[in-house]
């Protein structure tokens, strides 16, 4: 990767040294010490929540590599080291090596950007270096409401730092539509065999959210499709009458975090209610409970449904947070620049305002640490240089910045 040459100063976010122990964090003690919202709930197994902090927490510095950007939602590294970003209001930009946003890329379809909707995630096709193909998700207005859709297109950069999208094609639509402005999801992750995982939300309101349990509905699901938007033949419900064949797993709330681990397996983090953010490894055909089984409580303070946290027919989360971190972008760290994080998941926290580092022992969480950044983190990526890049946002809109995190 060519290094960024512009490191902005003068901002409260720039050039600040942050220790893993900066907020009096102590090895062996949990990073979260506040009282849970659901005080009568207990984890199903040891280490399912409030894991201890690791013995070694690196000092992390961060610097601003781009600022004065529109309200961003996602970023992806291009092969030449530049960044492709999506802006919630509906624009794509290429960020130069100097941290400057190029002109809006032409050809982006119209998006519904009210509430939690907008232009959402973007992913490069596995063969992007030769095909130039990208895939992106967005909230799409429809005659009978709206929903999360996925499109493919060919990205053609120009000499002015912008470019255009060619052959834009909506390949998949979450159905049914719903006339709401919340819980669209969504992340896009390509698996090791070029399968595309699409995460979505259940649209939040009491009426639609129960459809997270309905195989005939695309609300509250993880989908697994090919690059043409079709269900893969080994999906778990392909041959089940009345089921949407694209479904991989069900019973999810609002999935805005997803990545592959070192074995090529999908992991996700979904927004819970008040408490109950969940780390899961979605497996084919399995039910993750929402809204019938969950940790946390309603925003009103009342139980969610019957207040059940365990049921034999549903999967327990690998890990959960109460109070919430409000998860967004997610990355698996397999680089060498920050060796203490090797094999960990890095999760952007909107409410926790920083990076949540989840250290794994097999498929269980061994340790959790926090890197405070004093900003809502909307996306997280590991750069070609091994540094960690975080996209910030302001609640309700406003400009974003991109931060570069390194050890030392």
C-alpha cells in the first residue's frame, strides 16, 4: 500500500496516543463495569458476557487520514491503496492517498436516505482486479414501502479522482417491503467460494419484527446468494415449501457487523434492544431467537416478549453485551503490525465510541478490550499496511473522518 502523506492535526481526534489501559482498564477485569439493563438475566455459560481484559493491551495511537467527508457508512480498500467509500445520502467517492474525496461517482441508483436508510455497505468482487465489479447494499424506495436491496456494477475510475458505475443491476431485494425507516442492516461479505452473504434487519417495529421467525419472510435474516443474486443450491431451505431459498439463518434483529474469520467462516454482531448486542457465528438453517429469545429489554424497560433468554430450539449467542456497544463495522485482524490483536475481531462501537477488540479462544471469547476514540465508529477495516482504519460519524449526520490506528 502507498502510504497516506496527509495526516491532519489540530483535531481532538488526531495524533492522540491512546493506551489500551487509558481509561483505567485493568488486565483481568472486564472492560464493561456499568450495571446491565436486564439485571435479572444471567448468561448461559461462563464467559458469554463481560470477559476479562487481556494481560497485554498495546498502546494504540491514531491519526486522521481524511476529514471533512460526507456522512459515511462504509469503506473498502482498492488494490492501489485508495479507499472506496459510501455516503449515507447516496454518493460514492474514492479517497485519494492524500485523504481527499474525489468527485461523486456517477451512476449510483437513487437511495432512500431517511432515518436509518441510505447507501449502506460496499464490497469488491473477489475478481475485482480484473473485472472491476463491486456490490453494494442500499435502502430502496418501492411502491409498497421500502427495503434493503443489493446491486452489482462495474466501477470505472477516471483521471479526476472520480469515475462512474456501469451495468448497474439490482440482483437481490429483501422482501416483503415495509413502510418504515429503521433496521435495514446491512453488510456484504464474500465467502471463500465467492458466495455472497447479505445481512439485513427486521425493520424494528412490533408488526414486522416477528417475521424474523418466518421463513417466508426476508426480515431479520442472513442470506447466502451467488453473484447474480440467486440462492445457492446447498442453502438450508432451498427445498422447503414456502421458505425463501436465499435464507442462510434466521431470528436476527439488526445486523450491521459481519466478517470472515481466518477459516473463512462468517461471524456477525447484531444490535440488541436495551442490552443484548450479540456476537454470533451464523450456521446454516439455525435460529438465533429474535424476538422470542433475547438478552436485554425493550427501550421502554419492559421485557422483550416473555423475557426468555434460552430455548432449546434457538442458538445462544457466542457473546453478548449489556449495556450495548451498538455495533457497526467489523474486521478480523490477521496482520502483524499489532501482534497482540492477531486472531481477534475488531468491532466498531457507535454508543461505546471506539473499537471493541474481542480476543478468541477457539469459538469462544477469551478477552475483551476497548480502544476509546471519542467518536461513533461506523466501519472498521484492516489496511494493506496492517494498520486499522476506522470511519467515524456524528449522530444524526454531519461529516465523517477516517482514522488510522497503529501500535505505539
